[in-house]
C-alpha cells in the first residue's frame, strides 16, 4: 500500500505544474497548493457558515435596527448603541459594574482554581484521579436545576436553611437572613456558586495537557538543579502546555461573561432583586425575550462580544505560542 | 517505519506526574481534594437521593439532602406514566440514542479534520478563519436564537430528523480545543510521514487522531452531554411527537417549572427522570475520561 502511494505521489510530481496565466491555471495552482487544506476544512466550514456565521451576522445587523419580532426590522443606525451608552441607567448603574465585578473575580479565580486542581489531580495515580476528576467536573454535568435546588436549600431565607440554622446555632445570628433576596448577599453567593462549578471543559483540557507533558522535561530540569515544585510549575508545566492554558483561559473568559442563568435561578426572578445580580446576559434576555426589543438586545450582545474580545486578547498575549 | 518514529514522541509519557501507585507525597493532595470533593458531590447526592425519596421527604421542611426511607415508588410512577403515553417510550429512547451517537461521531470527525487543517496546513486564510471561529465562540448563544430559527425554517429543516444533528455539528469550542492539542504535535512527525509517502488522509487518520485521543475524549464528553440532554431542539423545531427526544419527553412529564409548582406526583416523577437522564452522562464520563488516562499510561510501557 505504501509503495502504491509513493508511486501515485511520483505520478503527481511528474505532471507539469500548471503555469498558464488563465483563470483555470490559477485555480489549478491554488488547488495543488491549498486544495487539501480546504478539503479537510470544508465539512466543518459549510456547517459553520450556515448555522453559526449567518445567524451571528444577522444578529449583528439586527443591532442597527428596531425589531419587535412582530413587524419587520427597520434600520435606525447607531441609535441602539447610543441609547445603550447614554440612556440605559440600569445598564450603566447595575449591569455593567456587576458584570465586571463578577468577571474580575470569577474569571481569574475560577481559572486558577481549575489549573491548581488539574495539577493536583495529575500527581495522583489513575484510579483516584478519575474519581476526583469526575467529582470535580460533576457540577458542570448536573443540570442547572439540580444545582439551583442544592444551593437554594443551603441558603434558604428562613431559619431552616442550612446556613441560617448553622449561624443561628453558633449564636452568630439572631434572625435568619434572606440570603438570596438581599441585594447585599446575592452577588457574593453568585460568585461562590460559580467558582464552585467552574471545573468545566477548560479544566478537563488542562488536566489532559498536564498529563501530556513529557517526563523527560522534568528529569532534565532536576538534573539542571531545579528543586522546588513551584519552579517546576512555572518553568516547565505552564510553558509546555501553552495551547491548553490558552484554551482554558478563553473558556473561562467566555464562561464568566456569558454567565447569566445563575443569578436568576438563585433569586428566582429576572430582573434580580434591585438588579443586584443582573449580568449582561440577563439584560439581553430581559430586552430580547421579556420586552421583545430584539434590536436593542442584539446591540447589548455585540457590546458583550467586544468586552470578551478585549479580555481574550490579553489572554492571547500571555499564552500565544512563539511560532 | 512511521510508527517507529512516532513512538519516539508518544512513548515517553511516564513517571513523575501521573504516578503508578501511592506515595507519601500524595497525602497532601488527598487532604486538599477530599473536603472539596465532598462539596462538589452535593448535586450528585441530591439527584440520587431525591429519586428515591417518598413524597413526604421530597417536601420535607426543612429540606434534607439524604433520603431516610428510600422507595422505588417514583420509578414505578414514572414507568406507569410512560406506559400510558400515546407513543411508546422506546421511540423516544431510540431517537435519543441515534441522535446522540451520530452527533458525537460526526461532530468529532468534522471538527478534528478542520482542526488538522487549521493547525498543520499552510494556506493564506488560515489565521483569519481560526480567528472567525473564536469570535463565533464568544458570541452569546441566546442572541442568535431567532436568526438561527429563521435559517432552519429557510432550509426546510423544521420537523425533520436532521434538525437534531446538523445545527450542532459545527462546535467552535470543539474546533478550538482540538486545534490547541494538534498544535502540540511536533511538525517533524508529519514531515517524516510525508517523506515516507503518507497521504494526507493517512496522516490525519493514523497520526493526528491517535495522538490527540485525550482531546477527542474530552470533546466527546462535552458533545455527548449536550446531545443527550438536549430538549431545546425538540421544543423549538419539532412538532411531530415521534421525532422528539427522551430528554424532551421527560420534561413534559412535569409542570414547566418543576421547582415552583407543588404537584406532588410530578415532583417524584421529575426526580426519577432526572436520575435516568443523568446516569448516561456519568457512565460516559467514566469511560471517556478513562481513555484520557489510558493513552498516557499504556504508551509508556512499550
């Protein structure tokens, strides 16, 4: 089979390289040079264009229109963006600060946590590692409903809630706190719950990445006099798994900015009490599916996209491979 | 010959990290991981114990995590309800299994081929196409719900079997992850194979795919999960009962907002259904995550 292929290859080489300056010649040259790349790409590319690029582009175009889902959209230029920046008090006062606060803590926090846990798991033999990986990943696997019920039970607002009864039993509280309904506590609870469930696909990728690193690298480093595990992490582990680190970083950025369900499920309402847990995605839902202002909702999601892109660029700088 | 060269790259993962057995130095990791895991286990414990709770415990106040008097009543209720439905349950189950199997297999093939091209091929638009893929990944899914619906209507995919599969095959996350892993394969491996006369397809099938098995397993976990528990497509795009999935059917057994409504029987059935939907995810995770680990531990032995 091998020789057959070699023959076919030689045959292909023997064919004259098309040099005519016609369109057909140009196409033939392109086919030889880049044809196979596109052949591998095309099934994905086709589906991607139809089901992702077209909808995303139309959402982008919708952001320049007024569209209430009943009448056809009509073009209003940048008005959506202008009113978002100048008139949307809720956005400026609650949604944007909330999202930034949430993302700044949960993004890097969840990412660091995922990496540290993946690294620890990699130090264990196979069986306990699989068991721990399963457990740590399970919050991402269990449907959000089950998760919400668990946390609602813990933070239940009356004296029977686990946290309330615990604190009251300790004598730290006199009366129960409405954890999930008070603007003061909702955000911290959202942050804790999201951190708790942040061992997702990025975590699995980093775990696989760490396990992939050649032990020879560690041996060589030991011979060169590297002694502490911290040095090992920063000079060997992280540089050797840059692609996976970048993937994990992008996923945690995207994940935190696209988080939205959490505040609504915990408090049980959109908008959340006094907008305390309102994130950009809730804002999009609020306008798109409660007020049916799709154009405006699309504009908000474009702004969200720009924010995500900005932070991803930072991550790219950190982990971009040199090639 | 290619295999020989390959083993130079694949056959060196062993020792140090990914140890073979227990060592005293591992105790500290167990000390940290065990209490954390106890916290992470809560939802699983909850799903399992709720499924076996009798009604008075499901509505117990204060609520409890653990079941005191386990009963299989919820499952009996669920199955008796299933037997009275117009369409046999096996139809939904068959749909779900077929859809999940095709989606996982096709999605992996399609994404890994594209990832190979974007990682190892040389062509002009390469960087731009990868960037477009990542921008698409960052766009909030809910903002494209309506445009995507219109696309599916235009393509006449409403009420067809393929609407379950085609729209979800191109998964930007999958492409991104696979490309990152293929980036880690040294170019020399592929060049060596090319010199030996290997075709593109051979390189993709015999070198790239085996070397990124951990990534493939990871993506399979993700795809399986989303395909298996997808009730949304059945809700939005399907009107014909016989084309809907098990995940959808189980959501119809209980009132839309299962957490808020106080229908006693509904709650028990919902808890049992939740466990049935969850178990395949759990099993697949164990099998596939085992794949991630085994590639590493076996290749070191040769």
